[in-house]
């Protein structure tokens, strides 16, 4: 039986044509026509309007995540591929993973993009799209959740990050391994996928601020975003999750206001709670901060959005404890 895959195109770099006599943005059908060979997959194409990747809004990310979920749960597709600019593909992939729920068991969810436009020399888009369609249709990705596919590599949404803005090997999962590869017309998993995230409850809260901390920063920078309407804050700290001590009083106040503050690190860290770190580390936990469990700051922001859908600070702490 031929497997059916939904291709959702957002008009990302993969679709750009600059050097031909008819410059413009290719549609999903145009992209599919550029894919080499016979993939043995029935593909249904769909175009959606989206901002440029560097400016993709949380509402657009949520819309793409829900489209993938609906296609798998309600429309009988065996897989979904979403084309997306690489600037924020890791964020959209992770939010899609967090919202996938039971859809992850029904089929593959693959996001892909390209460094080079459709009409550039040695364009990487058609190959990435072909590999992604094959991977999304493969039963090997059932239960894995959202992945990103470039250069025939499969990266788990939780681990992937953009490491090179110019080279074709733009994405990396380091220090985690790549999840698998696409070879000989099929997806091959070469590592154990990360555990599935806790179920999402309610609507994600998209008004969440991300602030990079630095020594002697003024606490008003934190309270200002809350005064402006932020329902949660992610602080990018250093080391295992350290933030300036002069922020502690502000964090204590925010805890009393039921505003969750998640502390992530600019470094790779282990997925442990702040309060479980050795003495003199993770001190922000003593004033109510919640650890990001090893998530990069940008991904911790989307995790907090989803966690806030289930309630206030206590619900967020419980959700992150199971992440």
C-alpha cells in the first residue's frame, strides 16, 4: 500500500528563486516537481502563509504544529513534512514535538529546509525534501515525534540546533548523537530517541519573555517584561544554571505573583533540576526558579509556553519535572 504524506510549504529559503528570468517563491507543488526520482510515496501538497524564518511568530509555529497533528490524527496521513527556514526550525520543531501528543504514534513528523535557494548552484533543497518525504512515510519514525531532516540526517527536535549559518551541514545535535539517517530509500534510526514530553494541557501561552543575564544586570529588566504582560520568563544563565545574585529578590517577588521563571544555561547541561545540583549551585531554586532540564534557552521558552497552558507556577514546575 502506498503511503500518503502531507507536504506543507511555508515559502522558506528552499523555495527561493533569484537568478532565473522569473524570480519568485516556488509553491509546494513546484518544490515537489523538483524532487529527483520516484519516491514511492503519494504526496498531497499544501501552501501556508508564514513570516520569514527569523521572524516566525509563536502563533504561526502553533498553527503548523496543529496542522501536522490534524493530518495524522484526523485525515489518515502516514506522515507530514513541513518546509521551514533554518533560522528557527529548531524552535518550530520542538514546539511541534511538544504539541504532537498521540499524533506522534500515527506517523512521522519531519521539518526540513535548505541553505541554498532552488535555483542556486548545487541547491540542497530538492535532496533534503526528497529525504524528508521518504522519512515521514517510513514506519520507523512512528512514536519518535518531530524530527528535522537535512543532509540525509535525522535530528531529534529536542536536541537539534543550528550550528552553521552558511555550510550545508548547518544543523547539529551535539553533544547528543544524530537520531538517524535516510539511506537506500528508508529511514534508519541509529540512536535512541529522547523520551516523549509530558502531555500538553490547554492552550499554549505565547507571551513568554527570554532574557540573557549578565553580571550586575538591573532587575528592572526582568520586571519590565512582566509589567508589559509576560506570563512567564526564561532567564539565560551561565554554567549549570547560574544567574546574578541581585536578581534573587525579584525572582522571589515573581514567585509570589505566580509568574514562573525558568533558568536555562548558555552551556550544555544535564537534564537535572536546579535543586538537585551540588551545594552552591542552582541557588536560584531557593527563590522559586525552575530549572530548564538541560534545554537550550530558546527551547525552554517554548516549553514554558506549553507548560503555562496547564496553569500557573505550580503546574509549570510539575510539568518541567516530567520533561
